[in-house]
């Protein structure tokens, strides 16, 4: 007997080249609000904002589209951030007592200098000259470091004993001054700083003479300090909920009493005022802003920030803790007043911006950093290539608030305008559907739709925290004291769990939106430009009718309202949907009855087939050793009848000559049912108008045509019908209205069925297996998400391929050709432990995707070599001419942001002492032996870790060999200098 062995095909170089032109995996940008923020800073010259997180990340934001991201070596919380104004640099203090210097343009590698055994750093102050950093410690000492070398100035160190000797005897009384709580530089006289100690003492220290000019003998525990712009007075806040105003006068060395002392929410015990700001205005009355200070007994659990100006007094009431805040105001030295224009408040769960120039101090809508998790995300849907008309209507519908000038506008977005508009729809636990502009780097909120006002619920949908003026009870409450105003949109608690959104589907051509909820409600909505009050057709469909022995354990049914008046939307008729549901209900009921009767006898066929297959695999282990044995699933599972996916398609079901509309349904037990739909008037192309047709004229009949049972009974994840060319059929509405490329209806169609364990293609109308790929047997993983994606080539404009993208339970991305199901590439995308990230993943039709990396953040990734959405931005810098600057010393190159990646040289780890000094890396003199793609390369961009560099990107930074050799010679001469510092 002759045996034939087929040799496996080797790699085709031409095909490998095509793969490189089609596929490439990149994590491009993070959308949403940073998870667990811990620090905030603002550069008034560059108009950039930085946010630090508890995981050690630093994110810099400017104008929409201007973003930079960096990550410290260790995942330690960032406690403080300070910009070097205008230079594109910032200092970060971590919870592990280390200080790091960051630079947007290039990498500075400065040696370690601060020992962990030293006293803990409590506060940092960077002088306006940006050449000196003041470090306050828990032991009461103040140390001074040169910037950017971060070397200690020994002759400037100020210890607590030097201050104690100059205190009056009655104030000294043997008590320690406590840690340094605040450091502030004099706004008019450089070289003078205010030092605030925890005990309440404030010292005006002259750095040039090293003497204490004035002592302010406070008796209440100090929390924060702020100068008035003229420098004639300063304000300090205390832990008893009060603040004091002190006058700075010459000739008076010791000041025993402040000018005024106030507890705004007294006289009962109050919480501490953690931070206070004093901003002058041309109108006369200053603006006072402070966080905390609430009465402990009544409102001790509130998260508040107070704004006061003359008789105007507002207490902003937030739903999460206040991390930090700053004001956007004039910082030019020649200006007489601060004139604050906006207040930016970083909260634990969102960013709130208050307009201080508009009467009433309203909040501003944010173009980015919107809290995706204002209510927990339950589902999501992506719409590509949104038609311009629909896009314009959505944008106009979302402009409920007049757009104001966004105060954080630094940098310039150099990314080209998107070729197409993209929508990301998110469903939430509170019954809302949010529309997001996902066309670019900034995920901008467009519109919010609430379904709570469609039903009788346990909560009152008219309570909108964004607009308390509509609620008379809220107006009455604001007249009381304190004058609370609810601000922010983070509200994770839903009063009625039945409102949770489970599925969303939007037809971008007919402007119809279908929303399905937790309690079984399905709402069909249409976009309208006018308000409408009308009756809504309601259909009650009981799919569990006559089912024996089944007890419903879900939510109770929601009762719809009879008349709806909804701005910007209207609800379409449900008569066609009801008729289709009725027909499907009858079909499924017949299937259930046959299944119940079939359960009375022993089912042996599937199990025996599986056992035979396993025996065959055992005999052929030497031929295919990579396949795993798959255990059969029980047919008696109570969830076997659950429908996992549905699909509409115009294809051949009865015979090979007549095609028509069909419905495909896949279940949890590996069964696929194909129904032929009889839709009256489907050939005429008419569209049913709202309230126009009667129920009998649009009756839809569903007749069971085919039934497919997968052998392993694995749940069906996705169903897709392929045309004669092996391409997925377009959406039925697009095909009927000639809005998509017509499918091939001359050749035989096929259906691709993806289960959790394998991918399989069947021919139509005769259902016979054509090809399959056993993913679980080969890879040991299970399918979680499936999508059909079109990948375009980077080399040929007119070449593209339809590809099946598969996300597994291990977080891998597998790409297969269709209909042959040949594996193309595999990428590690999501950690296998990140179950919520895998469950939340959604794909786009052009090769991108989103998944939740935290409750408030989407990670955007791309599988396409051509389609990328990543930051490309420009920042004009005002930096002193130093070795680390660019050739012109003013600008930075456009750069793309990337996913966090640890880089040793991106920060200054100050946790150890006694290290040898290494000179800063220099973009104008790169080390010749270091490749450009190395993390040690000086051509790398600090806040960018995955961008690919080309010769054009670094051409301006390259120098001649002679210049590089001279720089290397200088580096060798400086080696051996020790900068080890131990702060006692």
C-alpha cells in the first residue's frame, strides 16, 4: 500500500510582502479620562496641562489633538507635578520620594541623587527663573537644587534650627515647627520665598542674604499659602476650615495677628481648607477659590470647592474627590491684575472647567477628557463613514450649550483632517446612549440620548445635574446655606437597573436607532430636527409563552409612557417588528417542543462522533500533534436555547436560482437556524413612513429553511454570509438603496459560522462544509469577538483584502483570509487577565478597534498598516539654548503618541545616592554606536514610546562626525564626577 505525504507549503516571499503592506499592530492613543489621577499642573506660557496618575503615568494635554504620554519606570503614584514654564519640561515627585525631570523634546539622563533613607519630600517650588528648585521636607528643612542638573547647593540649605533661633521665646516653647507644608515665591521680588510650616508659622526668607525678613506667627495648623499679585499680602488656609489674610510690611519683623481671619462655614467645626487661591480683578473685588471647609456634622462627606467674589458666593458640589485645581489667568509681569478666565478642577473621576468670565460661573463642555464612565459602560458600537448630513444633524442636536473658548489650547494639531467621520456609541447603565466623535485623537462628546423618559421608572429622569435651574427644589436648596450647586456629570449610580443598555444598532442611511435594554425593552428611534409629541405604538412580545418548567428570574417589564415629547428624536412604528417577532416566536416554539420531546430519549450521536474524532486524533498524533482534544458539551444545558447572534442577508436559501431576504440565528448550543423571510413590497424599495401603513400590509413571515448543528455544540459567536466572490454581503438596506457595491449574485454563496472553538464555511444553498479552522484545537483558546474588516495596502491604493479578525479569551488577535480561512498574522493585544477589556472590545470596518483599559479609558489600536489614528502635534518652546535643545532651540518635531512603555532614560530616578554623573543626552550630538530605534538613542522622543523614526524625523538633529567626536571627548572628561547627595 502506497502512502502519500503532502509537503506543507513554505512561506511565499511575495505573500509575506503583501502582509507587511496590509497588517501592522499598534496601540495608538488612549481615549477618555485618566484612571486614578493624583496630580495636576499647568504651563501658562505654553497653555499645556499635565495630569499624573497613581500608576506612574504622566499625560500632557493642549489643544484638541495635542497629547503626550509618559510612564515612570516604577508604577508609583505621582504626587506633584511642576512645569518649567515655556520650556516643555516638568518635574514630578513620586510617592516613593523620588524626583523626576521630564522633557517633551529629548531625553535627559541625570544621575540619581536622593536617598530613600532621607527625610520625606512634602512640597516642591520651582522659582520663576527656572534655575532653582526648592524642596520642602517632612523634617522641616528646605533644600535647594540647581535646574536642570538637579545638583544640591550646599550653601543654601535651610534647616529648621536656623528659623527656631529667631523666634520669640513665648512662641518657641520647645515645640517643633512641623513639616514644610507650603512654599511660595514673592510675585514681585525674585529671590524671596514664603515658607509655611505645619504648626502655623510662615517665614519670608531672602535667598540672597539667607535671612528671615519677616515672621508671621500663626497659631492654627497650616494647609496652604497663596500670594496676592502685588506682594503686599498673602492668604493662608488652615485645618479648622478657616483662612487668614496677612499683610507684608517693611520694618515689622514679627507679625502676631493677621489682618483678618475667617471661617466661612462656621461657627461649628469644619473640615480643613486644603488649598486656596486669591485672584485680583480690575472690577475691584478679588476672586477667592478654596477646596474643603465644609461643616463636619452636616456636609462633611461632600466634595466641594467654593468661589467667592464680593456678594457672589457659589459652592460647587462634586460627586468625586477634589484632587487639585488651578486658574487660567494673566501671568505677564506688566499686567496689574490676574483677571482669571477659567477654573480647572481635577476630580477623582472627571475634569470640570468653570467659566469665570460669564455671570453665574457656568461650566464648560470639555472637547476631550470626558468621563466615559459617568455611568458604567454596558455596550458599545462603532459606525464608520458617517454621511455628512447625519453628522451635521448630530452635531447640531448636541449643541445644547453655547461652545466657549477652551482655555487649554497649547500646541498645534498637525494631523490631517479625517477622510471620514466616525461615531462611537456607548450604552450605559442608566439607560443613556452617548454619541462620540471618534474621527481623531480627541474623543469628543457629541450628543447624549436618554431612554429613561420613555418609560415609567423608579427614578425621575428630569433630574439633570447639569441644569439645576429646571428643578424648583434645587432652586430652593440653592437659597440655603451653603449655596450648593451640583457640577459635573459623573453619576455612577442608577436608580432603576432595568434601564441598562445591552445592544445598540444605528442605520446611518435611514437615521434609525435601535436600542435594547436589560428588562427586554427594544426601542426604535428616528432622528428628527423638530420636537414632536405623539403616540407611540407599543408591542408586547412574550417569547416565554407556553414554555413548561421555566421560571423567569430577570427584571420586571418596564411600562412605556403613552405620549412622548422628546427633543431631537422621535420613535418610529413597531408594527413590522411586532409581526416579525410573532412569526419568530411561533417558529422557536415549534423548535422547543421538538427539542423537549427529543430529550426523552438518550442522545448518542454527537457524543459518539466526538469520541470517534478523539480516537482518530490519538491514532494520528504523529501527523497533527498540535491539535487538542475537545470535550463534548452537554445537550441538556438550560442555556442551550439562548440566541447569541443574528444576521440578515439576501442570499440563496431554498435553491441556487432564487435569492431573497433571510434571517440567521445562532444559539448557545451550536445550532444555527436560517429563516426565509416573506416581506411584502420588498422589491418595490418603498420605505414605511411613520404611522403610514397598517399592520396587515407589512406582515412579515419567517419560515425555517435550514438548520445546522455544530458537532461540538460550541456557542455560535458570529454568522456572516459571503457572496460569489467570497466577500461579505453589504448591509441589506445599503444594498437595496444602491449605497454599497453590489454583491456577486451569479455565483454560489457561502456562510461563515464562527463558534467559540472553530471557524467554518458552508456552501449555500446546499449546506455542505467547504473549509474550517479549529482554533481551540490548534491554539488552545476560545473565540470571544469576531469582525469582518477591510485592510487597504500601503503600497497600492486600489488593493484591499477582506479579512476575518478574531479576538480570543487569551487577548490574542488572529487574522484569517476569507473564504479560505488561512491564518495570516497573530498579535498579542490584551492581557488574558483583563476580562473586562476583552469583553468590551469593538472593531471598526477599516482595521482599528477600542477596548476598555480602565472604567474610564478606551485604548485605541490599529491592525492596519495604513489606517492609524495617532497624535501628531507641534509645540513652540521658549527654552534656553542648552545642549539638550534642538538646532534652533525653539521648536520640537511633530511626534506621535504611543502606549506606555518603560524607558530607563525618560526620567530621573533620585532614589539612590553615590552614582557617577552621566551627561545629558544631546539631540545635536547623538552617540554614533547607538541605533536610532534603541531606547537609549538620543533621537527618541521622551513622551512617545512606539512611534517609528525615519531619517526625515531626525535629519535636523544629525551632526558631522567631527562634532560628535568632540562631544564624546567632553563626555569622557566629565566622567568620574560624583553627584551623590544624601539629605539628612
